[in-house]
C-alpha cells in the first residue's frame, strides 16, 4: 500500500482494505469499530486500575471455576455491549459466560464473535501485560436465529481475528486473512495508528515459552524439546532464551515480533492443556499462520479442530514455523515410542 510518513489510523486502514476482504456492506468494519471503541474504554479502565477500586476478585467464579477478577467482568461487559450495539453480531461467545449470548434484536444478523475479554487476568494485580482476544465468524446458515452449526465452526472458517494488548503501550493486532497488521494507540489523539504493517514471524526463533513448573507432568516429547532448547549448540544458536509471562497475549505478542515458540502441552491432570479453542487458540492460530508461522495441537493443525464444546481446551504449540515443526516432531516421536 502506498503509505508514506503520514499517520494511518485503524479506521482509515480498514476502509482502504474493505474491498480487498469483500466487506462490501461494511458489516465487518462496523464490528471492528465496536471492538476498537470497547478496547479504548477497557484501556482507560486498565490504566486506572491501580487508582480505583477495580483490582482484585469479584467474588464470583466463571464457567471454569476460576475466580473472576473485577476487571474481567468489566471488560466482558464493555465488549459485549459494544458488539451488541454494532447491529451486526447475532451471538457473542465469551470466556466469562457459560452460555452463548444471543443479542436481543440482532438475532438474525450474520456474524458471531468469540472473545476472551481479559486474558492474563492473574497479571492484573502485578502490573504485567494483559489483553483482549477476539475471533469473528460469518454464520453459514440462513436460519432466523443462529444454530449449532453456526456456533461450532472450525477455526479455519474465521473471517477475522485479533487481540488488543494493554502493555507498556496499547496495541491492536488483527488479520482478515490478508496478513497481520499492528496499530498502536496514540493516547494524545485516542486513535490506533498503523505502527507494525505486515507482521511476519521469523521462521526460526531463539525464545521458548512454556510453564516449566509443570515439567514433571510434561509428555516425554515435550521434555525432550525443552532439553533441546536449553542445551548448547553453536550452529543453531542454542541455548534459547526462556520467556514466560503467564499471559498468552504477552507471550504470543513477543514471540510474534521476535520469533519463538509458545507451548501449553497436555498433562495427565490437564489432558487438553489449559487454553481454550474458541477464543484463545483459534484466533492466535489464524494470526500466526497469516504471519508465516504455525500452530498445532501436537497431532493436528489447530484451525482444523472440530469444536464440540464452546469452552473446550486444546493443547497448543504455536510460533515460528521451524520451531513448531521440530517440537511437534519430537512430541509425536516420543508418543509413538511409548505406545
Ligand atoms: P485467562 O486470564 O483468560 O484465564 O487466561 C490465562 C491463560 C493464558 O493467558 C496464559 O497463557 C495461561 O493461562 C497461563 O497458565 P499457567 O499459569 O498455568 O502457566
Ligand atoms: Mn485467556
Ligand atoms: Mn480471560
């Protein structure tokens, strides 16, 4: 695109790209506008979190039995409200709601959005990066109200996905299947401005991100790969650096820009890992593939996984293509050896 030094706002960029991703009626653009608005409001909440009483637990638990942080609940409300008002979204699937939310008055609309309104919530109280993840589908059925087939779509059918990271700066990174672009919020004008056009993840990286505290529970192949990352080898620049924040968004964002692999493998206690398919693994996998990387459950491409539960978990190996290939190879070889 022939951009020079001028500022390109997210809104301008979306308008320019609209024709390319066949958003003729502007529906997707309107959804993006609502996400952008909610992101700005949540950004304000996050920046104020230490000053006002929105830190700490809400005193309730979500569908996974986890404590809901106050900011989880606030972010969830903001995004659901904004998406509901877009007039384009019939159903919102949220980490924080057991059941899908059928938007009143918009039941017939054509889009379904899955969200993790606040990812990395254990990091809120300690001032580390957190974020919002979103995944957008068009519903294939023409029924009046979205049906099961509309809700349970494979990740490869996403029409757009992205995240907002509330870090040392606030960024919105998204894809509509035409590459990955990143926008940084300029506080002074409250606009997301194109700062990272056409992000590509390096094919080889030097960072591995995994919760090594769970090492004893890792499958043998994952243990082997972790040992590989930590062992010395001049030719392949090992040992690699270990980086793990405990916010998927923050770990993913760093690895996307620098190259690396993030893993949340299966363990006997969590046979499907920890991360959720619909609003964590699928959107991140769409982004990583668009950026030239890879994403796997260890046995299958994440985007090919058939959803059976809107809150289901899947193991994940995601990041630089060569790193994911090797990790998956070592995982599979050890699995075969133990049969
Ligand atoms: P959420 O805050 O939305 O529940 O997600 C937390 C997730 C994810 O962000 C992170 O990668 C992972 O939990 C960390 O898990 P461990 O603490 O088990 O390593
Ligand atoms: Mn999350
Ligand atoms: Mn969350």
